[in-house]
């Protein structure tokens, strides 16, 4: 049975979750759509498939919301998967969490801009950052609890370094 997708809103009746990553790609998904259809599935529930940190197994560490993750497939492979869904009258629900982004990669231009420009960054509103917290000394600063120990102890052991490279400052933790 071939059905053309309607532009009218659809209510999913039965979904099947697909976890996209380099081990399960758009091409892999395309291959199982007939099977899912035969099971009575009418929509896939897809994990995020925008460009994520290299090697991501879940897709919630996005570095670019405007690009498909090349580890999952090409734009052509994506369209082939979508065509296969449409061929069976199926749709998709894409799991999107706008602020689930990778903050450990310089590839995330939005996050790097927020770190460099604070609340004046054009991307500042995309993140859930309290720029005016109760502690006055934290005003317009980003506090991220990622250290293994108290800040002073990490500094004394010289495990945190600030580096200036190619006109940008960034910090990183040295492995202990």
C-alpha cells in the first residue's frame, strides 16, 4: 500500500524509537521501515540526528542544529529514509531538546560565543543561564560544576589551564 503524506496534522497511534548514531544510520533505518510498517508502527520516534560531537552514541550533544550528523548519513540518505516512510504512509517524531548541546567541543559555535561574550552573545537566550544569580560575584558569569574537586584545589594541582590559541581563550582540564 502506498500512501501520500498529508499536510494535515497527524496523531501518532504507534511509534518505534530509533537510536541514530554511527552504528545505526539513515540507511539502516530505511531497511527496517517495511518491517516496522508490517508490525503496525505508523511513526518512528527518532533520536536527535543533527551534527553532534564526534562519536556520539545518543545525539544529545549537538554542536550544530543546522546540519545533519555526517556519521549518521548524507542528506541524500536522509531523504531516501523519509521517502521510504512516506511510501508506507508513516511519519516521524524527532526528539529535539534545544539546549542539549555539547559544551566540551570547540565545534559548538553557539556555546563558544556565549563563553566569550556572556549575556551579550546573540546565542545567550538559547541557553538556560541565570545571568543574575543570588551571588553578586557570579553576575554575568557561567558556573558549570564539572571539576572533580574544589576549584582552588584543582588550580593548586595545576589541573586546569587557560590557553590562548588562534585569537581565542579556552580552558581545559589536564587528566590526573
